[in-house]
């Protein structure tokens, strides 16, 4: 059973940086993609970023391009999301995801989800 455990959320101020990490366990396959989604209060969950298992391919939603960086360590089955220049509109619960295919993540339907970690950015 694949499990994803996130860490690194917290409360910061506008312009600050924060790094989220996610560790995957229970994998029985070698190739996969990992990503991050977020859900703000009263809003639908949205895609944030995704990375292939070897880090060679990345995708970002437009609102975070140039500010967020996703990276992976496939030896450790971990994915990080480095968030810079944070804005109040980045406030949300952030979810780590994993799927055998990148397309499933980009379609918003990855098989595996973490429990979520809260990020709050105050002005």
C-alpha cells in the first residue's frame, strides 16, 4: 500500500519562503510521477506542480511559475516543493500525490494522495 507523508507546512508572511516535503513508501513500481495540489477554503482543489520520477520533466500552474520549484529524489522516493515569494493567495492545504503516469496527475486524478499540510501566508 502506497503511503505519502507530507511535512513542512506552516504560517509565514508575504514574501517569505517555505519548503514542503513528501515521502512515499510502499512503492512496488519503479517509474512514477509525483505532484502537489492545493485547496483553499471555499475553492476547488487545484493542480500546483508535478515532476517525473527522475526529475527530468516538470509542470507548474501559471500562478506559481518562477516562484515554486518542484524536485524529486528518486533514490529516496521523496518530492519537495520549494515555495518562494509567497503570497496570501497561496494559502491552502497542500496535498502530495503520486501516480504511475504523469497524465493522471495533470488530469487531476492521481491514484495516491497524502493527508495534506496547511500553508498560511499572512499579509
